[in-house]
C-alpha cells in the first residue's frame, strides 16, 4: 500500500529515504539519500518539513531529473553504446576508493573502467577474458597509477611509465608497501614542530575574528537553502545581489587586515608559488617542505611529499569554484558561486594538513587490506624510447627475470588527449616546492602545443612511437586497450603507423563528471588493438 502511494501519487511529500527509492526506480540506478540531500543543499529542489524531518515532493524531483536527462542526446552517438561502462551505480566514494584519492589528478579514469577490462567477467560487449591472474599489464601513460592499483587488486602484475616525475611519485606511493606506524610517528613529530612554528602568528587571531564576521554576515544575507532556491526560481538576481553584498563585506575585511597588520601578498610574483599563495600560506608550506626534505627515510619522505603537495593544492589563492582552472589569484573575500555565500581566501594550511595526513594514512591502510602479492612499479621516462626490461632490472632483478621470460600480456592506458592538459604544469607547485626536475618538452599532445595540424601530426607520431617501442616487450598475441575521446579521428592512423589494427571499439557514456559542463553528452572510446 505504501509502495503504491509513494510511486503513484507524485504530488505527495516524502522522506529523503522514500525519495531515494523512487529516484532509484525512476532512473534505474542507485540514488542515495545523500544524493537527494545534495539537490536540496544546492537549491535544485525545495525542502519541505523541518530540519529534523526534511521532506521533498516527488513531482519536483521528477521535474529536475527530466530537465537534466533530456539534455543527453545519446542517440546521436549510435546504438552501440556500452551502458555497462557508465558506472552510474557507483557512489563517488566508490569511484575514488582507498588510494585513488591520494592526490588530485586531471584526466584520470575511474578504477571500475580498469576492472571491467582486466577482470574475468564477460558480457554482451566484452565477450572474452583478456587478462588472468599472474599476467603482466603495461600502462605507458601511467598518470596517477589507476591501472597499477587495480591490477594489484586483481592479482595482476603491472608496469607503468610516465614522463612526469611527480606522476610516477604519486603512482608509486599508492602501490608500494609502507611502514605506516613509522609514517604516523614522523607525521606526529612534524605536526608538533609545525604548531610551534605557528605559535603567536598574527594571522591566526585575524582569521578567527574574520570567520565570526563571515558567519554573521552569511546567516543574514545568504541563508541556506532558501537563498539558492530563490536564485533557481528567479526571485533573486544572483549577479547583482552578490556583487552588492561582496562589496559590503569587503570593507569589514579590509578593516580587519588593518587592525591586525596582516601582509597578504608576497613581494614577488615570478614563480607559481609566488603568484598563487598568500604570504602566510607560503611561509607554512616552506617550513614543512624544509622539514620533510631533512627526513632520511626516503619512503616516508615520499609519502609526506604527496601529503604536502595535496595540502598546497587546496590552499592556493583562488576561489572555490576555480580551484581546478585557476583564473586569477584572489586575496580578498569574494562571493562564491559554488557555496552561495561570501567566502575567504586561506591564511593557513593547518586545516588541510591535518585532514590530509589522517586521510592518507586511512587510505593506505584500506588498500593494504586488499593488496595481492604482485609487483607494480611506475618508471619515470619517455615511453617512446625507454628500455623497460633494463629499468625494471635496476629496481627488482627477480621480477625482471619474470618479465623477460613471461613478457607483458597487454596494455591498458589512457593516452593524453590532443592539446588538453599540460601534465607537468598541473602540479607546478609540487615541482617548485620540492625541486623536482621537469621534462615538459617530452610530453605528447600537451595543451601548450595546441590542436592545429602540426600538433595533431606530432601527437599521432608520438603515440605510434610509444606503441612500437612497447611491442618489444609484449607477448605475440597481445591485447591493447586505449581510452580516448578521439574527436579528430586520429587513432586509425596511429594504429596503422604502429603496425596494428583496431579490432573493436567500446563506446562509454561519461555521466560521472566533475567539470562544470558535466551535463553535456560525452562519449569516450576504448580502442582494442592487436597486431596487424
């Protein structure tokens, strides 16, 4: 009877649990209570009831989902879309499970996509099992190590290669075993030194008073969720209202700066670190970087490199909405479209340092429970020319013997897209903080080279050279899977130049996106290549 009432009378008010059940049935995928809460929080649907018992209208929920999903004109992409590869049934926490969220990285694929091709299942699209336990898989564009991590979970050996030293560092910290008790011990010691360094800094009391003023101001002029709902209904002109209130609070902010004599901007703006970090934040980062560099245990040092880099990224002087794009440095309070209120720049890294130290240890412990007794490594080098066997032999001679005898079963990788990302520049802060060597000139298809014909031809030749070099280490009957958004139709030429043929194309609808245009239809192709 309750089921009939819930799904038959859409005008009724229902609880968040009931709404999640209805939405899951309506969309034929798992919609959690937290998903519904998100829609309320960001003004997509209205909240009824009270704070202790929030209710929503099914008719409003249906209207929202209908408005979103009618924008997906999937028919234009053909009838052969593999909906198994949408992975919409997975929550965000499952798509970023354990070490996959150890450090942000643009352009990485989700672990479930790797699992689909590496595991032992078959379906109407994947009609054959390509990899078995004990096989070796190669990722010549390793990035942040997703293939390596998932190969480990599945009992498959894996070798990665990346031109970026920092990318290799991320990958290796994820897959290597660590003495986590020692890591925690050193983190605790370092955090105590950090607290001593921060003692009596003027910006601490300044920020405390600023937060109090912000809370009072936002509660009056930007009450949640009513404010966002009024915007969505057109009751408030967001740009005009926000601009007025932003200017109003700025006078309060400037008065506090004057009161506590806080220096916000650094004296120089020559490097990334000079430009994108406030003076107080830069001082804290430099202090911790110096302490970490003095640590003698290299494994612990590498883990702490990742933690401090992740911390620094979250503390850049930009708005919350522009954290991934970085338009212009922001050193004043500002209206934040993401949160629908006045927000402030950061004046200390303490909050994020404390959070990421705990989160990193937790994620490494979670992965330790899933580890298999297999070997994974990411080599730093140019995949077009690197001698894989010799480089592995330097690190693990015993596994090098296995590699020489067994050879690599295949490749699963996501090559860079043409003119989309500068892979060294996305972690510019890490290279500057720790003094790592950059090799931008060896990137294939970077953003700085653009997307003209010369850039496309260079990209085609670069990817083909990678595949030709890697073939030297593959078994005869190899299987190569390359994830690409091939809008320029370059992969047939790449396959030809590499002496390969495309035997299948798996079309993946990309629904779980974090970019601002996440409601735009988007298809990735996973090309299956074999020897010609």
